[in-house]
C-alpha cells in the first residue's frame, strides 16, 4: 500500500502545480500587456 501513497501525493500535487503555472502565465501576460498594450493584436503595418 506504500506505492499507492506516492500516487495519491502526485495526484494531489499536480493541480496545485498546474494552478501556479497558469497564474504565472496570466501574470506575465498582464505584465507585458501593461507596458506594451498593443502587442497582443499585431496590427498590419501601413504600406
């Protein structure tokens, strides 16, 4: 039964790591969008 304990610990750790990763990505995107507001849209250059 000791092997099952490691599996349960991994399954409880994975959502926490995924949440931290998604929060970090969201903060990074907000940070970039705050300093460079129009980079998410990639407008076509005028020719």
